C-alpha cells in the first residue's frame, strides 16, 4: 500500500525493512509475486520510499534505550527527537500499537511536523496489518463463522487504511504516482472496482507502471463481470511489444487470459494464449535454472 515534507520521504533513516507482516517494516512486494497468494493477503508494496535503514540495535540495548526515552518524555514532553526515536524502537520491536500511541502524542504537540505525520501513518499501517495477520492465523486454526466475519472485517480495515494513507500522501505530493498502484490494489480488495479503474487509467501511459496497472485493471474488470474488456487489459500486459512486462507478470496475465477465454468460449484465442503461456513458463524455468 511514503511521504513526509510535502508528501515526500522524510530526510531520516528509519527502522529495518523485513517481510511484509512484521509490524510496519515493509519489504517491497511486487504484484507478480502474488500469483499463488489470495488477493486479500497483506502487502504494502508502494507505501514506503525511504532510504536504506541502519542496522537495528540488539534487543537488550533497545529495551534499555526505550526505558530511558520513556523517562525522558515524562521529564520533557516536548522533546521531538525522543518521540521519534522511541516510536521507531517500538516499530522495530513489532509493537505498532505503542508506536502509534507515541506518534499520536507527538502529533498533538507538533501538528505541522510532516515527519511526525509520516511516521504516524506508518504506525497506523503497521497496526492494521498486524491485526489482519493475527486474525488470519486464528482463522486458519478455527474455521468458524465468527472468525470468518472477523477476518473479513480486518481485511477491509487493512484495505481502508492503505486507501487513506495513499490518498493523503498523493494529496500532499501528486508526483508520487507509484502510490496509485498501492491505492488501486487496496481499492480492488475493498471491492471498489470502478474507483480502482479510474485511478489506474491515469498511469496507464507510464511505461514503468503500466504493466502492473493493466494487470490490476484486468482483475477489476473480471471482478465486475466485464470479461471482454478485461481481456483487452490483460493482453496489454501479456502481449504488448512496446512495453514488455516482467516475465512473472506476463505469466499471471496469460493464465487469466486462458481462464477468461475458456469461460467466454473463444477456442482459437485460447489456443494462442496457451502457446504464449507455455513459452513464458519455459523462459521462466530457464531463468531459474541459470540463476542456480
């Protein structure tokens, strides 16, 4: 689903990045990685634009430093540096709720500080993602109506938080066009298909973003029942020569094209897509073999 001053990245180093479920330390996740992941699986691919972080301190040192900073803020509740360091330590310790509390306190004292706002948004995202993953784990163990409802609720909350943050950051800095990918993806998960398509249509002419934009648009059209229009969008991912999509992205699009062509009953077109899919899968297998 990254901004500080005027919507751009804050001029500071933040906590270490890791897997996309570790309390707000995001790894960039590309859409082509998601072929075997349900659409609702957590991801925050375009929300951060920070520089490479420093190595994280050891847990014992973190704990001691955290206690020092908590004491410091009791004595001097307007120490911005203490707020920022303490909030980042909580995020590094996978405690986004505490990080959110700290940055929320800082926002009350420094309402115009864009770096504080940026960190608060990151903590909000981290907390929502953490809750979603916790509920997902519970639902995997307990298949009940209650866990199913809670899973749907947390999934929707995760989508809504990304929508809010992406919209806010784009408002602060409209040049962050890559955020429209994360925004549209979250809209897709929230079943806001028309809004997602409208968002994507503004970046389809940007070569770097267009393959994934067309792929998400194709998914939205499929979800809306517009199979023929969806095939047009998916062909722009799989077969366009002017802008060649990454191999894994093309494979996803070709699989969707095969499924859709079979559904609408276009046998000749289906055969063509299967040929392209087989070729792409051979290329991927060769690439994997050569990289070992």
